């Protein structure tokens, strides 16, 4: 079962997922960084590239969306992309991957409408039931419900009243019909939004797997109570930030470091690059009590379990190469590989584990949906020509707001903060100051990290600022 910690006070919303007493996943939402995965647009094809068997679609974003031939509903083997779409054509697409670096978002015309209990795929003629639902009676009942096709029944259906499942099916079907009937002439145009933070969260984290939620926002308690019973939701009222209070902040800081220490004294070295991620396993301080082969196997087994957690926590996508400590025994290799596959079953992001190469490297790919945790929270360091990473200006601005929110109810009137002009600009151009009860005054700094220099009356701050 999972425990959720929700830090919803302030403009940046953060939700931490804890499994077996360890931080396993982190959801971040920033108001100026809209997540568009799941959104459906009416776009226009602006370019068709037969050489790439792909097309570019204008959906109103800064970069045009990328549409592969295989992601077209009309795709047939052997047909060229130029036979399936043409420049200037209006087309309805759904975003399946956020824009990354210089690449625009990735889209498909195979539209899906995900709900709490079902996923509706209007173009499909069949229905399916999650393998996690083992009750044959319930499986048959659900398949009968979806006999007209187009529905994938989630594991949450197992304990849900059939009436609730039916109601959601009708709602999703009605949404799809309204979208198809839309006569909106403006192109590009957003036809369907992927909804609220909670809706997105509980599509990826099934509600039946959540044992308890601790949240610091009183209004959100009411919304969560509609999904969970009251005893499952606790309002956090402490003065200290909820993530600091429960040790989540410290775990996030650890997740941004390259070295991850394991409980037995061995460690992982995680190197993220633009094209791939390389993970090196080292025995470190672990010497074992038996043979060298036994020490190597136990280290690699512990590493496999931790690697699965780190991939989710850091939201690492793309190609991943894992350099386990050399194992001469093929049985040991397969044991470690299977252990990694088993540990990854909790990951809702599609991941494939291939075999070991001739050099003993295990190859893994994980679907990249959005930016990794590092790329969300940090930026390239200007002082070392981009070879390292520092806390980004946005991260510092949101962190500052959270720290100042803790001073609500105090007698302080103003605060003097030393920080970079970039952090100051984010404060002035956003709503970060509106929720505060203290006035914020700034002095310039070249450091990427802010510092609170003084708190007091407005007159005291003004005098210190001069």
C-alpha cells in the first residue's frame, strides 16, 4: 500500500508517493508549466516528411508536434505517410509525450479517454479487463458491459460498484461524442484537457492502493474525501513545511545526487545525459561474509531493487545502460534481471528490460513522458560551462515562497532576500507574493541560491536595503 504526502500550499504543487517506507515517486505541477500529456487538439498538418515517415502538426505550441506514421489510425503496413495525410489537413491528435529540449510534443490520432475505472478507446472494437482482476465472475460481468468494444477495465473495477463503472463509461463515451461533433473552426484549438492534478494523479496511482493521505491544504481535504473515507485523509497543520516535517525534502535532495548509497554499503553511480542514462554498480564498503561470487550477486540484487525505485523517483526515460558488477554465472545474471523486472512492476510508466550485452551491460528502455526530476528542478551551471547542475531559478523561487509561507501569523511585516535577478523576476511576474503576509524586498546576488538576510518591520528592512 502507498502513503501520499501532499504539499499544496503555494503555487507549486507537490505530491510524494511513499511505498514500503521509502519515497518512490514525485508529482510536480507548476502554474506556468502546463502538462499537456493527454490533451486533445484540433491541429493542422504543416509538413509531411516521407523520408522520416512522419508529419509535423501545429497544435498551438511553441514547437510543432511530431506525428509518426505508425501513430495514425489509418496506418497500414507499406503505405507511405504522404498517402495518409497531406499538408494543410485538419487533424485531431492527442499528446502522448511532452516537448523535450529542441523536440516538440509527440502526438497520436489513436485517441484515449482515461478514467478512474476504465480507459475508453473509441477506435477499438474490443474490450479488455486488467489481469489483476482475478475474480472470473467480475471479469465476465465487465466484459459483458464492454461488449460493444472500446473499453479497458482497470484494476480499480474489482472493488467498485458496477453502477459507478457504468456511469463513468457513459461519461467518457459522451465526452468522445461531443469532441467528434465539435464544429470549432479555429485551428489549432484545444478540444479536451487532461483535467486536474488529482485526476491525473489517480489515473496513475490507483485509489485502492492508497492507505493514507496527509495534506496541508484544508480545501483539498474536502475534494479528497469524495474519493476516500475521512479516516484515510489527514490535514497537516504544522508550522514547518509538510515535506520538511516528514523527511520528504531530504529524500528529494538525495534524488538529485549522482551517488546513491545502498543499505549494505554498496552504491550506485547515476549519470544522466541528453541521450541516455548510465548506472554503475559498485561494492563500496560491502565486503560480504562468503565468496566473492556471493558478494557480487548480493550487491547486484540489492542494486536491482534500488535502480527500479530510482528510475521512478527521478522519472528517468529513454535508453538506460546498467553496469552491474561482473557476474560470470549466467544463472546469476538471469536472477538479477528477473529481480529488476519484478521490482519495475510497480512502475506505471512502460519499461522494457532487455538482455546483457557481450560487455555485461544490461539494456533497459523507459518511456519518456515528461522531463526528469533533475531537469525539472535544476539547470546547467554557468560557472562550469554546463558540466554540472544547480538549483534552477524557478525551483529557488518556489522554495522561497514555501519558506515565507511559514511566517503567516507572525508579527514580521517585511523580509529582505538576497537572490539573483532571475528569481526576483519570477516573483514579480507571478502570483508568488499574493499568498504571503510579509512584503518582500530584494537585493541582487550572483548566486543561484537565495538567502534571507533579515526579517522585521518595513522601516527596518528599508534601512538595511539602502
